């Protein structure tokens, strides 16, 4: 049995069933992105998508049967997930893991599902809910200008069908930055899309890319991003710190001096300016991407504002050697938060790593290398 799946989904959809409705990205020009480079965009025929949903149902039924055979009363546990993967391969592992985590969420791939006709999307979403009645959250990625082109009625129709959340790469609210990285959208597109989505009752999650303005535009990047967020009040913003990848146009811009990357401290200072500038919003800030130095930077405004700024100030006030230790420990996966440095075993382990790479002076190059592996 086969289901077609795309390469990525948001970190928060790790436990979702992945259903691919389009292939790749219809824009595919962002200077920092290599996800779909060289790949052709296409819409999948609706009938093929519906067939994938039916196949997922058959796989789910087989996994539950396996859970009975193994004496777990049909309950899918970690052992059933392992066994399903070992016996039948990755797809069964994916569906079994989805059932293990509740089997309630579905993510529609790839980069911009709203390019489909609204009636096609409504049909796909309706079919998922019919075939999997326990599903209570269906989400997708969309580009701002595509979402802005949908009418309020179309977005409401999608929400009524069951589209609960749209994940959108905002990256920046500064037009100068959006233009420089060839995002193909403007702050006005973001605002229009954001307002329409929220008015339709669909949850909106914007992805912000700290560092994307480089030294050249860091301040505008922070302030204008905050200003668009203030005007649209998205449900979530998620930080996903920039990592400049080789074989992207942004890497070439960096090589020829048009783009100067920020260091770790400058990125955190930029995040501080952004959070400090958020006013009158009830947005939840999430830092769940591995690329973020301060993963603990999470909370809901306005109540958590001082705590969030306190986390940033705690990091910025660390002594230089402690900062180097934290940066490496975080990037090496030893620390999740600054409190982890209090654990003597972890701290000493990271000291050993620092020594191995040649001390804090060699850290910058090593951190860029590690960060590139995360994308
Ligand atoms: S819209 Fe998204 S997927 Fe497409 S090129 Fe830009 S960042 Fe990459």
C-alpha cells in the first residue's frame, strides 16, 4: 500500500497524519529556502488524494488488528508502533505512530495548499473527516498572497469543513527584507491574509525568522514585524531562526557582501526588540524549532511579556565563557534551557566539547556548521 507524502511539516504537526494535496512549492524563489529547489510544483488530482485517505484508513485498521494480535486489546502502544514499522515499513510506522499519539490531527502538505480550488479542498477535508471521524484538527501551510486572494466566504467554508489552522511563513513584516529575500509577498499581503483568516475563525500561526534582515536591516526587521503582528494579532508566532544554507541565493549574497549574518547575541537582541515592541496582542509565542537558541522563550502576551524579556536578559547577561558554553551545549543537544547549565555533568560535558573544537574562539564556525545540519 502506498500514500504519497511530502518532505516537511511544521514541528507542531510531528504527531499528525500527513496527507499531500499538492507537490512542492508554487513560488520556490525564497532566497533562504532550499526545501523544494529543483522540484516542479503540481496539484495532485483530488481523486488521488481521496484514495490516499482511504489507504491510510486501511493501514490504520491493519495496525489496530496487529494491536489485537499482540494481546493489547486493540490499543496501539509503542511496541505496536515498532512492530508495524519493522514488519511493513515506514508508512505503517507513520500511521501507527499517529494512532499512538491519538489519531486526531491531520496536516495537508506541501507548501501552499490554498492554491487548490476551495471546492476541492472542502471535498478533501470532508472526506478525511468522514473516513476518520475522530480527527478534530486539520491544518495546512499557505502563502500570504494566496490566502489573501480567497474571499471571506471561501475561508469560512474551509473553516466549516474542518480547516482549523493555517501555518504561514511570514518571515518578516519589513518590506525591505521581504523584497531582499524574494519572498514574493508584502507586509500588506500578510495583513490582509491575517485578518481574513482570523475573521473566518481559522487559527493563524505565523513563522518569524530572526536574523533574516542581517546586520543591514535587523532593526527594521524587528520593528516592522512587530507592527504587522500588532495589527493582525495572530494566534501564534513561532520563531525559526535563520540558518544560511549553502546552495541558496542568500548564501551567495553573504559571500558577495550583500548580506551580513547576525551572531547569536545579535539575534537574541533582535528578538528582544521584537517582543518589546508587541503591543495590544494576545498572541502565543512559541520557540519549538531546534534552530532557536532560546527554546524556553515561550508564553502568551500580554501576561508573559516580562517573563519572556527576563529570559532574554538572563542570556544576554551571561559572562562570555558561559554564553559560549550555553551556545554549544544547546546546539549539541545537551541543553534545552539555561537551567540545564546548573547540571554539573552536562556543564562539564559541554566544557569538554568546547575544548575539543579548540575553545570559544573556534565556536562561531562550529555553530554555523551544526545549525546547517538542522535544516
Ligand atoms: S514559500 Fe516557503 S517553501 Fe516556497 S520557497 Fe518560500 S520558504 Fe520555501
